């Protein structure tokens, strides 16, 4: 599965990079129950209309391209945009 996130401002880009830092670096060390964290490759594609499309591929050890199985790790664009209404869950 490929997830695309459209970023239209520098503030959202900073929030997105900070989110990716915690997502790929901070959480795997905190949650020690995940012993085989899938390898990731991050591609940043700049479009002509000053928008950033970030395509995230997560590759498992068994091969094949898939997203993380846990539903809590699904990227929610409204949380990246700073919507405080959905910050409870």
C-alpha cells in the first residue's frame, strides 16, 4: 500500500518531518515489543506546483511492500495539519 501526503506549507512540512522522526526513530526504540521493525525507504518527490508528495514504502523482512500492521500507526493527514479536534485518539 502506498500512502501519499500532500503538504502545502512549510509549517506542515516541519510537522511532517517531526512526525516521521518520531515514527521511524523514536517509537521503534521505545516499544521494545517490536523486535523486527520493518525497513523503510522514504522518497520525497517535489512537484511543480510547490507541493511536496511524500510516498512511504515499508518493506517487511519476508519481502513485499506493505504498511505497518498496527492500525495505530496509520498516518492521518488531519493530525499532521494541526487539527486539535481529533487529538484524543
